[in-house]
C-alpha cells in the first residue's frame, strides 16, 4: 500500500518511478519532488535527475547515511516525497565559513525568499537540508533567524556520509553539490518538532576553547588528550581515530540551556593537533558540560515528539509522517533500540506511513514557536 | 559546585562572552538578545533604550526607541524607531509573567498570541523583553540569574556607544577623504590642462586624457617612458631627481616646444611640482601644461596689429620708424645712403566721396601692392595714414636709380585700376629726403620728405621733389606767415577791396566783388595768391571768410542806404567754409547784422568747390539760394565744366574765367569757347559774367556775344571802399 504523496522504492525501478512522477504530475501539475537517498544508492541520482527533468518537475533531495522505510533503517532504495505545485526549492553551494560571509549568505537566502513569503502570509516551514560538514550551521541558522524571525518555522536535517568524509549530498534539479544547503519552503505547513530525550545524569563542567565546530582545548589542555582520559576512565578503552566515533556517541558535549535541557554535540572527528570536531558549532569559548553516558529516555522522547506534533497540527493528525533520526543516536542506542523507537513512533503517532532518513544533525524547536536550534542526537518529525 | 550552579554558570558565561565579544552597539544588542533567547527558549525579544524617566510618565504607553529585535518578523521593522509601547511592559523591575497577553497585544508584532514575557531591566533607561506564546519551561531562577549579565550589558552599551561615535568620526573622515580623492580624480580626468605624473626618476606613472589630447600620445604609449620623451621635447633634464627641476627646489615652469608623433611642433607652458613623501623626499613629480599655440598666435597677431596697418598690412609709422633705425645703422656701417620717400595720393578724397570708403580702401590696397612691387625688401614700404605712404629705400650708387624708381612708381600708381564697375586713376605727389644728407633722425627726414611732397603739390601736384634747404626755408616762411595771419585776423589787419561788376549793355555798375587784402604790419600789402592758400591750408579761411561776409554785407548795406539801392555784392566762398557746415549760419548772421537784403548778396563758388562737396554742402547752397541769395559759379571753364553739375547744383550766374578772355579778340578757339559758354548760359537761363576784361575790344566782343556783365581792369581795378564810394558817385548804379 502506498501513500499518495510519499513513495518508497526498495530498489531502483525506473519504470515505477516514472509512473509515480506521471501520477503526481497528472494529479497536480507542477508538483515537485523531494528525494531521500541512502549513501550506498547515490549512483542513481543522475538517473533520477533525468527522470524529473523529463517530467519538468522541480527536484530536490539529499543523500543520507540510510533511509527509514518499512519500519526500519535501509541502506538501499529511495524515498520520493511529493511537494506542492511550484515548490520553492533553492540550492546554495559553497557556503562561506566566516561570520561575515555567513551573514551575507543569510541576506541572500532571505532576500530570495521574501518575494515568495510576501505572496502568501500563511504559515510556512523552512526546510533546510545542510551538508553535515558545513562547520557553521548554527551560525547560519542564527543569521537566518535574525532576518526571517518568526515568519517561518525552522526545521531541517544534515545530509552526508556517516564516514564524515566530504561527499556531494545535496540535489537541486540537475545539480549535485556539497558544502551547501538545500532550502525548501513548505507552504501551509506548521513546522517540525525536534526532540532528543537525553537525560543528563551528571554535569561535568568543562572550560573549552572553541572555534566554530572545532573544540581545540578542554580545561586548557588539548581536547583529545582530555577526552581520551575520560573514555579510558569510563570504559578502560584507548580510543583512536578508528574507534573514536563508536565511543564519542557515549560522551557527547552538552550546551546547557535554562530549561534544563542540553543541546547535544557529538564529536565525530579529530585532527592531528588533537582538536575535536562536532557536527554543528559550540558557542565560542563556552563552558560545556560533558554528558557522560547519558541515558536516552526513548519513551519520553517519543511522547514529547508526538505531543509537540499534536500541538503543531492539532489532534487531526494525518496518516503520513516524515522523520529524521540522528545517526549518532542510532549508533549510541544500537540498531535494535533505534528500530524499536521508530516503530514506537509509527505506532503511537497513528501514522500509516512513515518516511525518513538517518541524519547527521537536526534543526528544529523543542517547543511550539521555540527558538530554532541545531541539535545532535535528536529526532525531527513532521506531519507530511 | 552544585548542579544548579553548574547549569547557571555556563549560561552566564555564554552571555558574558557574547557581550564581551562585541564592540559596536547594534551587534552587541542583537547578539546579546539572541543569546538570551537561545538559552531561555523564548522565541522573540526586543531591547528598548533611551526610556524617559518613569516619573514623567502620564499615560499607559510610552514612546521609546526600539534598539534591537530578534525573532519577530514585523516587530523588526520598529528597530531604530520609537513606537508607542505599553508602559506596563517596559517599566518595572525584573519580572517573569506567564500571562500578559493584554500588554503584549499592543506591540506591533507579527504574532498576536504572545502571552508570556521576561523583563530584564538593563539600567534606568533600558530594558530587555523576552516574549513567548507560552512560558518556556525552566527550573532556573531566570529573573535573578541574568542581573550580572544586565549590569555587564549596561557598561558594554556605554563603551560601544563611545566606540561607535569614534568609528563614525573615522568613517566621516574617511568618507570626506574619499570624497576628496574622488574629486581630485575627477579634476585629474576632466582637467582641460594636461597632467603628467612621474616617479622620482622622471618616468611617467600616469597621464590624464588632456595629456593624450594635447600630445597625441595615448596613456599606454607613454607609461614608464621618460616624461621629456613623452612630450617629444628637446629638453632631457626637466623631470626626475637629477634634473633641473630638482636642482631648483623641485619647482620649474617655462615654455617648451614639443613635437607630436605626426611631427607637428607646438608650444606648451609647463609647470612642474614635486610630491613629497612623509620623510620629505620627493616621491613623484607632477607636470601640468597647456597648449599655448593659440595664445602665441594671438600674441603674434597683436604684435602685428601694433606695428602694421590693418588694411594694407603694411608697416605702420611705428614700425617704419624702427625699420629706419635698423636701416640707418646698416647704412652707417656700409657708408651708404637711404631715401625716405613720402607718397601722397592726389584727390584721393574724391574717390572715397564719390565711390564710397570700400572703394577707397580697395584703391589703397592696390597702391600698397604696387609700392611693394616697386620696393621689395630690404626696402620698407609703410602706410603713414590716410592716403600717405612712406618708403625707406637703400640707395646704391648715384641718385639715378632712385629717380628711375620714382618715375616708375608714379607711372605704376597712375595706371588705371578697376574697382568694381569703376575704372579709377590716381595721381601722386612724392617728396624725398636723403639720409644722412638731409638729416640724421627719422623725424627730421620725415618732415623734410613731407615738405618736399608739399612742394610737389604746390607745384601743381603729380610731380616729385627732392628736399632742399630752400624748400625748408619756404616751409618755415609759410609756417611763420601762418602765425602772422592768425595774429592779423585778431588785429584786424585785413581790408576789402571792391571791383565793380558792370552791365555789358549800358555800362551801369550792378555790383561789386569783394576781394580780401592783407595789410601786413611790416610787409605791407600781401598778395592774396600768397596768403589765401595758406589760410585754406591752416583753416584760418573760415574765420577770415566770416569776417569778409560780415564786412562786405555791412559795407554794401551802407552803400545801398546811401542811395545805391540796386547795388549787389559778390563774396567768394572757400570749400572749407562749406565743408565745416556753418556757412548758412554765418551768412544769415552777416545779413542780419548788416540788414542787407539777401537778394543783394551773391556767393561765388568755384567748380572745384562744387566737385569737392557732398550732398550736405550742396543742400546748404540750395537753401541759401532759396533765401534769395544769388549763387555764382566762378572761374567757369577751368575745371570739369560738367553740364551735369549745372543740372545738379542750380546756379544763377556763370563767371567765365579770365584765361579765356585774355586772347578772345585774337584766338578763334577762345572766342568759340566763350561764345559757347555764353550760349549755354542763355540756354539754361543763367546770367553770365566775363572776368578779367582789360580792353575795350574785349568788352565790346563779349557784349556783342550776349554776355550780361563784365568785370576787369578795363573798367576798374579793385578799390578800397572809399575809392569805390567815389566810383559809385561817378557811376551811380541806379542811374
């Protein structure tokens, strides 16, 4: 059984895909297409671009570590999601990494959007799909919020490879690019909810020296040196580049906020100077907490997520759900727990269809009209 | 440190780092507000500054400046403005309120569903307001924990304001400098003068468009070229540290002759100035120049006009004098001589009067070219003024060459010239003086040549004379005589003699011609032939003529009153009297003062007088005739005797010149001429008078031929008034 606006193709089937495009175009001429493609099947991107071009359908999408379909995480197949007629889709590759460049880019994105926003004053969601290796995503998000403020809801995810090696992962019509952001405006849409449910068992306050997403020092010592001691003390394991990510998901950093919730930052890489890299920035020279072996309360996460969705959309929830699930969270919880969490969401949301992908960073508010934040370790969900 | 402190400290630290990182007010407020929202989960907020004192508040709202807004799309537009804000929202202590929708609804915000706010006063004049549709969950003391942050923010605001003021000053200064720079660039680009900038070594760094326009060299062709080469001038050491400009303190100005790529030479006026580096050394040179070709041409033209006659382009008297000085110096060295030749055109005025000044000018141009052909360089031909020319010609060998040239030029000048439809013939009178024989300076020689020329004219014109001392003596005598003449007019040394006019038929005296006599105090009686031309030349004829008229009228009126009531008086008029235009007034005055009837007065004019007159003087004559005065044409037959004159100027009497009558009884041609004139008079209804009748045969003949009157020694010589009175008694006119 298939939903009318989201189709999963477990294997590349050009005829079936073309049939879907034909149906969508017939049902609503000018419809667009959003594709979620697992990293291992990215070879089909050009063929998909060709098909969409043949049908003159605006096309955007991202390549993720895996996709969520049929109740689990899949590394093959692809999702096609239907976008409304003449959808707003824009790809901004080669994002600048300096503060002034980020401000200028935010100006560009906002100016490009404003005519579209001026046409229709109804609620809309700005769906942002970043390349996960963009080092200043939080800054760009802050800059966009300065310009667009509460005119839109903010939601999004990071695409890319879970190996954290550079890879073109953003699609706009015939273009496939990296180091950028794909901007989609979901009109008459009430936003997405981000939730991670990390419980903070104990706070260890760390003085850091940071620059963007790079933590150079912790307590005035090289960051990796301190971090390695912490892992060794906790697990008796000596971490190196190869096993680093497996353990770092257990020792994420937290940016404490006044609502007793931390923004999670999972270190995902290290450099020769002993600095740690996160997906998403940490505030400069901030005091961070180290979330040592945090407990993930899946039940709370799902409840909060669904409550948030209800608040956004009311009780009249539809039968389709879009979900981005943090790859680090899946790594930390293990594939079985993660799959169970997805199943729980599907079951408790009442959604008959759930499409999604594993993400390398998530964007959204934890509450209705909350300040848009960039998360790690979170789930981001929206009615579709 | 407990967990709560561990939660608060990173937040305060984060806010403190944000505040500490900013140095300008707007980013400070925006980033701080953003950070507060980030940590508290409030989605929107604003910062209000410059609040009036709460004590002055009278209503429920206040206008205060919104300094920063984050998170609300429409409220953002209030930044920098002072909208009306609810006083209950902006005034008050730190406060967290879950339901203040009434206050918040008054904000010009995007969403109308703000219900909760957190108020954080910065200081007495500022406040941070965080707003949310629903109060964000928090277990931290948010109303208290940010107080240190607000205190820090208050200080930071003060520091940022000072920094912004300082920066604004710098920016204003920079903008001013930039404006000046742009202005200078504009001046450089649009200057009409050429500008070249060189490095310290004199190599071209930049040129402006005017440089290329003037020199013909495009900028790219001269960049890095030595500036003098770029100009195409012969100088090689003007620009650069080793050059002349550097040696004279870095400044130089002067005239250069440059050469364009096409070979054309042109003069420029160039000023070179140094540009000093901070250490005082010369970093560049700036050359500003203009093409002075036109100025030089104008100057040359002015110089030419100052020394030449604009009509003929011949040297004027100033340049002729200079040329004489040069030529005389050469003559002194060579032991040679010079001739100063003074050429005066005869009757040139008649061409101007009859054909117009344009024709006269053309005639002068032709004469000038003929003179130049005759006397090419090294001689100098100049125009002295009017119809006078001067020539300075070196003399080689004997004088024959000079005389030959003089004869030739007189012949050339007299050649007919075609001016428009008219063929004109001009004769000349020429006077010559020689250097050094007749004088050593130009003025003396010119005066002598002039004297000689006058002598030539006095000899009847159309001749040339070489100056000699006797001529000079005569000239001096004339000068002295003119002075005496002036004195005698004042002293009343003149008297009138009267020669009777007699009817041919019957011998009755009809009138008399008044003839002027000068009784010189030392020389006795001076001949009219001697002093009348002098009086004409000096203009003394005008007052003298007026005296003659007055005296003649007075005397005639006296005679008429004494019983000779038909007696008429004839008075000669000079051309100058007519030309001065006061004749009518003079005549009327004489008649009025004497009481003589106009019909008793005859005015005698010569043919040459008629020829010389303009329409104005002809009008005068006709107006006098209209008064009843008789107009006589004197010396008829000696001039053009043009019948057209007789038609144009209505005269009453023709006086046949004595020259025709002296042989009338012996010479058949003279007899025929006289008879023809007499018939002409009769035909035109004009009375005739035969002058110079000395014998009875002459008197008898003219009487037989129908002449009306005669005058001459045969009847009576001119007589003093007393003698004429006696004659009247003997031959009473009425009688």
